[in-house]
């Protein structure tokens, strides 16, 4: 093991194998969003988004001081504009994800979200001049064909709006990563855990007036509290720890499990079988991402 890897491991407290196992658990927790949303009785659209963000905010207000002490609130005050921009990106991701789930199928949303690594490559190229490898350009083209196939099949079904909203998630994620990398290159490290807290707070504030009047039942509230704690707050915090040990291609590959798990949960738990066009388009996207990340791991090795 290299000295650098030993240092990262000591800082995070995780070994590589433990980080891999933890990231698999993270994707399992992330993947329940679709099937849980389908269990709601009356809550819809912005109300779903508000309560999920609200319960996420409450969970993080408890979890972050336990993990980092009260110093986490000091970092909020001293984080500067980069931290708040990162929080704004998280807010867009939290809000757009849940809105998309209320507008289209779970499979459409998750496959669109899987474009994150390729979208990040394009945004990093545009904003900070990162070079894009030929294999990544090929992956972007193939994934584009897959998304185009999915999008074309939805024009007649009226579900294109949900896919368009879902696209906001990988775009915001790409901007978040690029801004963080640029800040780090200039000697300013962005702590993503306080940024998560900011994102949950902003999403809660923005969606509150749009969520009124509340219609959620007691059962809905229980499901949404589960989403806030188990589907978002805990796995997002754990994924930040995993990112300190795992390489970017490893994280991207493991994150693809969310697509498989999420579609399976929605199929088995809510009877939401994906359409053939979605499966074909999704297969192209996942194939492009998998090959690109595997080649990236090989190149680094």
C-alpha cells in the first residue's frame, strides 16, 4: 500500500474493502426512494420534496455534530462562497430528484442520474479546461444515444418533463464537483458534509411555499421521514467518507448499483415494470459508463 493510501485510510478510518462494502450499502439505501414514493397516499410533488428535505435537515442537525462535533457549525460560518455554492448545488439535486420521481418512472429517473460522471467530464472541460479522454468522448456519445432513445419513447407518453427535471441532478452534481475541485486546486478544501446541511436547508425553504396546503397523511409522514433519514442523510454522509478512500472510477461504478437496485425495488415493491425502450436505452447508458470507468481504472493502474 502506498504512503498516500495509508494516510487517506488513517484519516477516514476505513480500509479499501470496508469502503467498497459500505458504498454498496449506501447504494441500497439510496435506491429505496422510488419504491417508497410509490407508497404515498396524498402527498405529491413539492410537498413530497419539502418533507423529505425537512427530515433530512433534522437528521443532519443530529448526525453531523455527533460525527464532527460542534465545529461543523463553525465551518458553516467560515466556509465562504464556495461552500454555499456547493450547498446550492446539493439543494438543486435534492429538489429535482424528488420532483422527477413524481413526474416519471423510477427507471427513467435513475438512468438519467447515472449520467453524472459523463456530465461532470463535460462541465469540467467547459469550466476549468479538463482534458476529456477519447474513451470518455465515446462513452458520452453512446450514453447520448441511450438517453435519446429513452427520451424519444416518452414524447407520446407525456413523461418527458420528468426526464428533463431529472437531468438537473447530474448537471448540478457536475457543477458541484467542478467547483470543489477548482477550489481545492487553489488551496481551499470544501467540506461536503456542511454543504449537505446547507443543501437540505435551502431545499426546505424553497419548497415550503410551493408545498402548501399540506395534504400528507400520518402514513405519508412516516414514509417521508424514512426517506429523509435512511435514504438521504445517512447514505450521503457515508458516501463522503467512502470518497476519501475509493478512486473516482470505483465510486462511479459502485454508484451504478443504485440504478439496478432502484429499478428492482420499484418493479417488485410497486409493480412498476420498466418499458422495453427504457431498458434498451438504459443498457446503452450503463454499458458506456461501465466500460469508461473500467478503462479509467486500468489506465490509472
